[in-house]
């Protein structure tokens, strides 16, 4: 299974926030019972 996030219509400030995106990619997989592989 792969996680794909469509950010096309998202808030541009959020998409440019490196800390937010890093935290999202660090924390979200475990919240939906996925295993990070990299």
C-alpha cells in the first residue's frame, strides 16, 4: 500500500512549511497503521 497526498488545492503556506510537512510524514503513517520504509 502507498500513501499519496494530493495537495493541489491545499493552502500554499502549508505546502511550503517544511517543518509541517516533515512532521506530517513522520507521524501520519503510524496513525493510520502503516509502516514507514524510508
